[in-house]
C-alpha cells in the first residue's frame, strides 16, 4: 500500500525524536516497537473513517464542482439521526444504517433540488456561502434540539472486542469493520462511476453539463442523485463516528477538515487516493498523539501542509 | 486637444462623505455623551465594521473567499499578549507591531494556500486557522489551552484610571476603523483599485488586459492579514483575557463577518457598514433566543445570497445610484 511508505517514514522520523527511555534493554525496546506498530495500525484503521468523510466530499466535487462546507455538520446530523433511531426503535447502531442511510439520502436529494442547484455556476461565492450558512444552521439546530452535551452510540460487545495478531499486536473489531466498510464504499463508488448508467450520467454532467443536458439528461436530477449518494456515504460515516467516540453538535467542522485533507493528499478525482490520504492523516494523528496528546490533531494538519508544500496536486491526481 | 479628467465624487458621495465626517466627530465625542456599556457596544461595532470591510476586500474584490480569517484575529491577539505580558512592550505600541508580525507570517501562508484553487482555498484557510489555534494551545507561556489574562501592570500602563483607560481604548478603536476604511477607499481609488474592481467583475478579462492577478491577490491577502491582526489585537486588549477557543473562533470572527458582508452587500464598501448595523439590531432584539438567533442569521444570509446576491446596499445603489464614498470613475471632458 503506497500510503505505508510515507507513513513508515514519518514513524522512523518520529521515533528518532523520542527520548530514549528504554535504550539498552532489548526486551523493553521490543515492547516499544510493538507499541509503535500498534499505533500505526490504529492510524491506518482510523484512516478508513477519514476516507469515508472524504469520499462523499470528493464525489460531489467531481460531479458538480461543489465544495460542501456543511459536509462535516451533515456527518454529525447523521450521527444524531442514528441516535434517535436507536433510542426510539431499540435497534443497534449497525442495524440503524437501514434507516439512517435512506433518510440522509432523501435529505441530500431535497437539499440539492431546493437549494444547492440554485447556487451552481461560474461564481464561487454562492455555493460557499450557502453551504457555510447551512453549516451554521445545522450546528445550532442540533444544539437547540440535543444540547451541547456529548453523547455516544452504544454498539454493545463488539465495541470492546479485539482480535490478536500475535506478538502483542491486536486490532479492535470495530475499527476493522470501519476500514472494511470504507474499502467497500470506495470500491462501490468506483464501480458505480465506471460500470453503470448512473455513473455515466455523473461523468457526462461533470465533463460538460450543457452537452449532457442536450443528450437528454436532467442535470438538476443528476446533481441531486449525486448529493443523495454523497449523504448516503455521510450516513455510514456518521454512524461509525458515533459508535467510535463521543460526539456533540460542534464537532462537524473538524470532520470536514479531515475529509478535505484526505481529498487533497490523495489528489483530486482519485477515489483510491482519498483512502491513502485518509490513512496518512490517521497515522499522523495517532503517532502525534503517542508523542504528546496535544499533538494529535496538529500532526495530521502538518502532514497535510507538508504534502501541499511538496506535492500540491496530491499523490494520485486524476484531474487537472 | 480636449482636456479630460477623472471624477470620483457625485452629489450622493458629497452628501455621504459629509454625513460620515459628521458621524465621525459625533462618535469621537461619545465619551461625553455615552455611558460605559454604550462605549463597549460601539467599540464592538467598530471591530465588526473593520473585520467585515477587510473580508469584503478579500472576498468581494480579490475573489479570495477565506473562511479562515480568524487565524489572523487570533494571531494578532496572541502576539499582542506575548509582546505586552512577556516582553514588556507598551500594549498600544504592541498593536501595530503584532499586525506587522502577523503580516510577515501571512506571506508563507499565502504561498502555501494559493496552491489551492477556488473552493479548496476556502477550506485550506480554515485548516491554517486550526493549526494556529492548536499551536496557541501548546504555548504554555500564554496559558496553553485554557488561556491567560493580561497582568495588572500592563493594563495600568494604558492609563492609570479605569475611566481614562476605557476612553483611550474607545478612541483607538474608532481611529482604527476610520484608518481601515480610509485605507480601503484609498486603495480602491488607486490603480490597484481599478485592477481589483476588474478582477471582481471578470478575472479572465482582467488578466487579458495585462493585470498581474496573482500578484495583486497576494498583496491584498497580506494587507488584509495586517488589518485583521490589528483589529484582533485591539479586541483582545479590550477583553484583557484570551484563550485559543475565543481568539480563533470561527463563529465570532468569520461566520458573523461573512453574514454581515453578504447581508449588507458584498463587493461594495458601504455593504459591511450597513450589514453591521443590521447584525447588531438583530442581535439586540433576538439576543434572548440563544442558538436560534444564529440559526435565523444563517437563514437570512442564505436568503439574501439567493434572492438578492448584491445585498441591501446593492439593491439601494442599483435603484438610486447612490454612493457614500467617492469611488466611481467618471470621465469629464474639458477644463475644470
């Protein structure tokens, strides 16, 4: 996996900076090596979640050149929809996907038809401002409905279950599910884009909306379907986020930023690139956290800025 | 050969400028007619007029839609706290020094951010602001994540009596917004202003007429960073207390500022002033609603963006041809 090369490099650099507390004792050293491998493994699995944040963002940018600033807040909205679904129906978080995904997709379709389609055009300002306003509306609406208290979805025994890989390495079942889902989502998007009629419609409107319309496509409908699909992915990401950690109405913008960083690192238009981007952010964050808890988020941002400085087109650019 | 000259003012800008000057004199005398709470409110209004006017130049004219200007509000404020409480610099003198230092920081930031196009630039600036916030939280000399207050000796060095201190800070705030507005009027009347207006109306057209768009955008970004940091430094000098979350707040220093500009009228110098008035009227009347107030503000901003993208002042200016500041360019043939 291409993401591992820079990740391991970062790891070695980071290790060189570590105070040599256990130097000399081979046994202790071995244990700390395992600890670092574990950290990287956690980072890779976390990267799956970030790739899912990024996939929805990348999809709508690819189809209609729209950057949705409310993306992170929609992830949090999905988490709250899942919270309501699990509490009122007494179902588990993973089962709640059956409700959350269609609900979010419907919201996406309606949002695009009623609001966002009107902002598309040559001018950058309207989509940015409208989605920014939407972000503020969602955040404060959730604050009003659910208060600022942080909550969490309870997934039961699967939350703490882990699989030992031998040699002191272990991975949680939940992070693995999360990672596998991310790969499935990205693979599914790839398949949809290049193997189905809908994907053809997406690509056609992306290449030339005017000609696509002449060929009988209803652009407003195609864009709304893309947004619906984007929010369906957001729904999955939101549920996983809600199971993974505490959430409250204010955490949306940070999720947007992680997803955005993954998109830019991966390279615009490349779906598998976003997975690599997500992994890089995830690994940087877990390594940063291991070095000093205050460096958790900072390390992810710095990884992004380094890529931006040395390879602004991203690692696997597809569009120019 | 016919003589010709360019005229900037018309009847409405003469009236407008006169009103602005009278208002300025009246506001400068506010310590004699307003109470302490009014002075604080007025200072806050000046800060928002200044921030929104600066953002308007950035986004409305130069097309650089940043949602990360809180980076410079916070940076200016933190630099001021560092200079005043750690290095012992007089806090009023520290305001321009902090702004200059923030402008220097903005140069490499601009070099990095300008690699991101259009929409992605917006979110990139937000990442930068987050980096600044996290770094501030790591700065233990200034209280780390929980922040710090200015020492009493620093506060006393502004003026020894509390009343005089409030007057001085009020006048500095008024002078600051006046200088920023004057600077923007001057900029827009210069040839750079012509270039900026051209970029606002059609970037490609501006480029094809020989305007170095990238260079002008860079200069505007750095200049706006300077102004924003200056405003941020003063805001937190008045608050006396700072923390990473308040200094780098996206709601306070970017969301409100964007809403003010959009509602008032983006791409026009009068817009942010009108928008600030609307914002504070709404805030004073809806303050009890808490989160609902922000929600309403978001709805209003979206509605304005979709239904009247030129904002309130845009509607007025289009309908009546008014301008408050002498900015238009009219070619007059013949001697004066």
